[in-house]
């Protein structure tokens, strides 16, 4: 079994989930309809026509799930709050039953000695707000701030980490440019305003959280190295453009208060004024990492798409994106490149210098199609190897001066994996989606062996 890497004594180990992916109970407790409730019912959108209606049923089983986390020895748990549970239409007064649910979850975590780390928007926008324009509307940025105030007023005294947004690049590209995720729009480069409105909402939410007394505020933003397919000027230029769109379009405004060259002109509203809000200081920056991208000019021969199996990019893009070859892959077809995590961490340090707050790896994980064996166990050595190598990459980044404070494994549980339905399994805990039985995998026990050993007797 893989050796557990050595990291600083105060390093935070956590696991992450998202509300729509695990909670179920989509019509209970006054919860409103989300864009994902709508999207999953559109024919052909989700593999096997599956939905998050039940998912892991964590809405009812959160006590069992927290007990698993405690037994695992986690320091922190990153969960997301379902906006439709708090404001069924995305605006107006709070739904008290929704707040009560997260109140109980937070208290359960604290009783177990686990720090709650809350994400406010992990993609499940209220459908009524989408009908009013969603992220295409500037007003939605203010709605996110209003929602942040409501949640912080109830939970701000107990939540240890706050993230207003999760992966705004994925919302922009997958949800609004390519139409692969909810709300299923195919705007192409006309999706750029989506990025701006999310970033503005993030800045306003950061300010709202602070005004409500919340502390330790950051973001969970997806980033990855971009590698040119060759040394040709054409491939290098295509890679630079993709890098700007995928990475720096979302990090530069927050950490530098500017957009990459050429992008501010494409954004709506009083951009310079908005950037002052977008760059509201953070206490940490969360990086979600899965794999690098290899980018070439149009017409190059490529190995395949990097956005996941079955994802076809439009033919008229000014770049082509492929997998990094020569590496092991997950059962999802994603390349396993631990050095890419070290690289992106070092790149952030070099790019932002003293502007960069402490970093947390707010997601990193892998899908393997695990099964419960005849011995009642789930033997997932490949997942153990994945996390061991990625934690080692974090240690290497720390050794060269990058201030990384923690690592959240994606995911605690096998769950509803968006457009992939239930086929892809990222969890440390196996979930039987018929019986909802939880079975800790060998990777769970690997983490447990290390994490519980370091707890005081």
C-alpha cells in the first residue's frame, strides 16, 4: 500500500461534496426547484437518464455521513449549501426549514470535532432566478450577496471556511458556452459575461460575509497547467489563449484586480469599478485540480478531449484541447498527472507573489468504477496511489515555498456526477445507489490509518 506523504503537522485534511450531488430530498423542507432539477429531466442530458432526486440521501443520512468522517479522522468537511433550500426562488426571505437543516449539519460536524467549510454556490441555482436571466443578468451577482448574508447570519459563528463560488470556469464553459451542464446554454465566446457576473457576485458575497461577521473567506476555483502541443508558434499561441481563458480569466481579477490582456473589453458593466469589488481581499485561495490540458492550434492531430470522455469541442474554436499522453488514466479517461498539481501551485506563487494568500487544495480526486467484492470490501489501490502522489506533489510545492495549508479529497462519497450520472465513482466511501448502503473503501482506511494516528490520545 502506498506510503502516506509527510506534510506539516498543522496541515488540514478534509473531504468535499456538493449539495445536489449527495442530498436528494429535492422536494422536501421547502426546497425550490434548481436548474439541475430541470436539466436532468431534459432527454439526453444525463447518462442513463439519471437524476439527483435521491442521490446519496444525505439530507436524511447526514448523521451517518458525519460519523463516517469522524471515524476517518477528518479535520474539515467541505460541503455546499443548496441555494434553493435557503431561498426557493433565489431571492426574498429565508426558508427557515432549509437553514435549520444546515444548522443541524454544522452542529453535528462541530460535535464530531470537524471544521465546517461551506460553499455557497456549487452550481444549483434556483430555477426562478435562472428564468430571470441567471448569470447572464448582473442582478444575479447581488442576489448571491443577499443569499450570503442570510446564511452568514445563521451560520457565521460556526463555519470555519467560506467559499462563495465553486469552479466559475466550469459554470462558464460547461454550462453556458458548451451546454453540457445546466442550464445547457451554447453561447460560445458570448459566455464571457457569465464569468464577469460570477466574479462580481463573488466579490459582493465576500463583502456581505464580512459585514455579517464571517471570517476565513476564499474561493474554490478549478485550475490546471496548460501545455502547448508542440514548440510551434501556432501551438504556443493557442495554448496561451486557452490558459488565459481557463486559468487567468478567473484568478487575475480576484488576485490582481485586472483581467488578462484583451478580456476587459468583452465584459459588461463598469468593469474597472467592478474589479475593485471582485478583488476584495481573501483569506485563502482554493484550487481544485484534476488534470492538465494539452492545447494545439486548430487542425492539429490530437489524442482526444480533456474535458471528459464523450465531450466534443466545437470545431471552430481557435484551439484544440487534448489529454496529456503517456500517463495512467482514471476510469473516467482523465490523465493522472500529479506533477501538474505541483506545477500549477508553483505557477500561482510565481504569478501572484505577495498577492497570493494561503492556498488550500479544495478538490482533487479520481473516478474508478469500484465494486464491493465478495469479501465485503472495496479494494481501490489506484485511488490510494492517486492521493498519495498528489499529496506528495503538494509537499514538493511546500518545499519550494508555496504556502499550501490543506487538501480536500473529492469526494467523501460516491455521488451523482453531473452529466455522467452515477457511473463515475470518486468517493472514499462506496455508495450502493439502490440500498444507499455506505461501504468505506480501502482508500478510506488508508487515510484513516494516518489521520487517526496523529490525533492526540
